[in-house]
C-alpha cells in the first residue's frame, strides 16, 4: 500500500497581515508559518493506516513551495511519514488550484499510489478545489469532507459531513483521493525522538519547473484588508429606557420616525 499525503504550509492565523507591494497577496515579511490544520488530520490518518497495515505500507509527504516548506514536510516526517517530497516553487503562492493539482498529479501519476490524503481546504485560500482536481487529473475516485475512514478489501468506507448537519456513509474502491475534515482524528504531537529520526529520512527536492502546471485558470487581481466600519453601540438599562434610546437613534440617523 503506497499512500501519498499532501501538506501545505500556511501563515499562522495570529499574524497581522499586510498586503504585498504587488497588491495581490500578503507580505511574507515577519510572518510565521505552520502546517495547514486540515492537513494535520490527513497526515495522522495516513500514518495511522500505515501502522495498522504493517510491513509494505509506505507514506510519502509532499508539499509545494519555497525552501521554507521543508519545515512543514519535516513535521509530517516526525509524525510518522516515511519520506518527503519537496516540489520547489518560489511562485507557488501565485498558482491557482488547478495548477497546484496538476503539479501534484504530474508527480503522482506513475507512482502507483492507492490512497491520496489531503486537507479539505487550505486556511489561506480556502478554495477546497485542489483535492477534487487531483482526483480528476489522476482519474481516481474522490470523497470529500471525510470525518471517518475505514479501509476494506479493495476499497474504503468513509463517513462524510454534509450541509445542514447531515452525515453520509460512502463506499468506494481504490485508488481514491480523500479530503479530511475536522473531527476525523486527533493528530499526534511529534515527540523529540521522532523529530530526531525525521532528520535521517529521505527528503527529495524536485524543481517545480520539471512538472507540468498548465495555464492558470483563475487569477487574483487584487487583495485588500476588510473595509473599516463604524464602531457598534451597546445600549444598556431597563427595557423602556433602551427602547427610547433606540427610537431616538433611529429618528436621528435615518429620519424614518
């Protein structure tokens, strides 16, 4: 069983973001980066499956981006992945989901992966398109928003989260792409011994230019912070006083009363 798990390095959401000079993305100066939260569930599920399957199972962790994404790959290795693949591309943040998916599929196409795990979406773009597009490019089956996973003979049974709080149970055959939702598992914390072991694991670097990304299907034209809005007003007191104040404000600001 060969398993591919795709991870993305994203900015820490506690960062104070500024739009870059090109006006199309955030300025990366002084920004802390970490593994995408949804991808942590993907790594955990892939590693747990490998441990359950025993000898012959192998997990490859892949990430696309500049040199710094190696730190995210190393975290996946410390969590239990067997080898890492870094597709080096300094312009990865400017690529659309179709191009990212094409690069992943270009690498994976001849590797005989039976399972591909990745997060439901990234925390920076949030498009949730890369997983479905990878499945399309590879001709694999696809199940998204997975909150439960079980491998059977020649196929998988998964639980999905649907709109409106509904759940679904889906069975499909492998090869299959799985996108992982919150609640699928509890990602393990890399221990110091496993961090040390990860340093000895293979980490292959492939130039992004060696893989076919194809043309951009979507382009970011402009990025901007949210527009500032006026501060809210909290009315306090008993109900009659609050009602009088509210009526007065409506009359003053809108002229409706």
